C-alpha cells in the first residue's frame, strides 16, 4: 500500500458487550480490521475469544456495541440506539466466512455439495456453475480428488480444509477461524495451517483465534491478547517477544 | 380338539377383505399423524408463544389419552356434548391420528434436537435462510434419527386399529368376532386373525429395515445428495 493510501476498514467493532445471563463475557471490546490484515487472537480459556469472533458474524448477538462490516451497521449500537435501522444478519454473512473448531460439515452431503450448497441456495447459481466453482475452491485446498466423498470418509485435516473451501466459495471479504486446528490430531495440524498460510498469502483478510503461537507469529499483522472479556494488549509481532503487559508475558511464557 | 382348516379356508376371503380396511384405516391415520406430528413438532420449536402453548397442550393431552377411551368418547360422548355425529370409520381414523400424532410430534422434536447445534450454525454462517438450514441441513439428519421410532408407530397404528371393533368398524377384528360368534370356532379364527396381523407387521418391519439401511440409520452409508 502506497503512502497516503488509506486501507479500507472491513471490520469495525465498538464497545462490544455481551452477557450470558449474569456472566459478563465481553466487557467493551473495540477492534478494527483493515483489508488484507491478518489478526490473531489469543488468551486463556474462557476469556471470550470465541464469543468475540462469533459476534463478528452475529452467531452471538451482543447486547451492546457497534458491529460494522464494510461500513454497514449490524449491531445494536453502543448505547443500543440503532434498533430497527440495522441490516439483517443474512446480508452480513455474504461478506464474512467462518471456519469452526469442529468443522461442522454437513454429513449427509458429498464434499462437493457441502461447498456448492451456499452458491445454489444463497446466490441462486445453477447447478453446473455452482459445482464448477465449488470444485475450484476444493482444488485450492488440495481436495479436488475428494469431491464425491462424504465427510465421514475424510480425515479431520481434510474435513477442515473442505470447511475452508465451503466458506471461501462465497468470496467473502473476511474469513474468521475459531481454533481451526485444536480438534485435530497433531500430525494433521500442518496441512490445515498450510491451507491458511496460502490463503493469507493471497491477501485475504483473516481473524484467527488460535493457540498455535508459531503460526500467529508468522502471519499476525495485528495480535490481540484477551483476558476476562477485554483486550489486554494488542500490537504487531513484537507482542510475542516484548509485550508491555505482565499478563500477556505470563500467558505467552506458559503456552510456548 | 381338531383344527378346522376347512373353516379357515372358507372364511379367509372374508377376513382378507376386512384386512384391506384395517390397512386402509391404519395407513391413512399414520400418514395424517405424520403430517400433524410435523406441524406440532414445529409448533413446539416456534418463536410464537401461542404456537408453543397450543402444541404443548395437544401433545400432552393426546399422549395421555387411552385409545379405547378416546374411541368411545368420540363416538358417543362427542355427539351428546356437541351434537356432532361422526361415522365409526371417521372416529377410527381420527382417534388413531390424534394419538399417534402426539407421540410422533415428540419423536420429531427429539430428532430435530438430536442434530448437532453446530449444523445450524454452519448453515447460518454460509448465509442460508432459517428455512433452508432446516430443510437442507437439519431435516435430512433428523429424518434418519426419527425413522426407527416413526416406523414403530406405524406398526402400533396397525395393531391398535383392532380396537375399532368396539364401534363396529368392519375391520379385521370386528369381522373375525362376527364369524367366531356364528361358527363357535373362536380358536381357529383368532389364530388366523393373529397370523394376518403378524404377517403384515413382518412385511412392514422388513420394509422399515430396508428404509433404515438406505438412509444409513444403522450403518455409515450416507443418503444420496440433497442439494
Ligand atoms: N452459549 C453460551 N451460553 C452460556 N455461556 C457461554 C456460552 N458460550 C460461552 N459462554 C461463556 O462465556 C465465556 C467465554 O467463553 P468463550 O467460549 O468465548 O471463551 P474462549 O476464550 O473462546 O475459551 P476457549 O479458549 O476455551 O475456547 C465462558 O465463561 C463461557 O462459559
Ligand atoms: Mg473458544
């Protein structure tokens, strides 16, 4: 990006607050993600990482806060003032792809149908074109030979790569990953991280919750340490070597 | 005592004709029960409080009803209370439908809840509408879960239809009673009737097992693509 050129803001979260009953899980989170940026989120279990990621595509509704994607407001607003003016979640999901820890592939559909269904049902693309575009995404994650397999016939690593292709097929502006490798056997982690690395290199905007510190250090342009529902510290790669906050240092030392 | 085979052979056509009504009543009631059961299961999951309340009451009233009592009440009681006179056949189909639909609503509800919540989330995350997530993602998986229990209710409806003899629906049991009373050979005739019920249940069970296999309920083989 040339000097003076302003990167487009893809995600803009302001004052996000989320309660599960009395449990105040997100206590005012701000986060801005610009196009092409790779954001890694880490922190202890229960700190609210998944909940934060899920509010970005409204799988969780925050009670307070602004969720702006490409300038459009989908959240209730910082004081809950947006009300009926907000755009529907379905529109948001045209721009945001998500990959889950447990893959969540559709077990009764072939790999090809798993990827093609969104094109068919959401975009109204005809079968032949949907299948061709799905196959293209599957080639991208190295699974073209598995188009007619069912998810149960694949390894965990392969399933997660199909899930990545399924999210990519709608050509999202940003991809969210919630611990995409933590359900995998250690020997299968590499292939999924490899697919994510390739994706990062294409310039895809990504927000990744991960415990894979090595991977985070490699791709993380913006690195976010969360604890108890707030962002404790955020910064560039230097966060992993000399963080300002003692809590961040302790956490990194413990997981490395 | 000797087994009067000749009598059985002589009366079998009459009994098989009555069996057609047994099959007709129970299959019709079953199909209606599946439809009503689906509606009630949807009601239990609805966002609308009146829909939830209505289906809750429906399910709990008719699941608790004894078929015999329901049949007699619909046939005699309803007319006294409201002046609505239903034919015996209508009462039969209605009673079997009410009872089985209440059970099936619970079967379907449990099957839908039995599908991993992550499936809804994945469907939502790729932008499918709520209806499409249900129709394309959740329902096919719920159907596999529901098939064995649903099949049991088909078998139940068939056997339970024999109770309709008390209101003179001319199905297999009623006709058998009649023949037994006039020929004084209850042993042969009820053995024959039992054999007919058994044969139908056997065929139904075989068909259901095939369906289960095709849907991959018991094995791992998945169903055909649904996109
Ligand atoms: N659906 C839910 N209902 C109730 N409480 C929830 C729900 N989801 C999360 N929580 C609670 O919110 C808090 C934050 O959970 P979250 O899953 O966001 O943490 P996390 O940082 O992703 O943890 P982990 O590293 O274990 O995945 C926890 O206390 C959790 O119990
Ligand atoms: Mg989590």
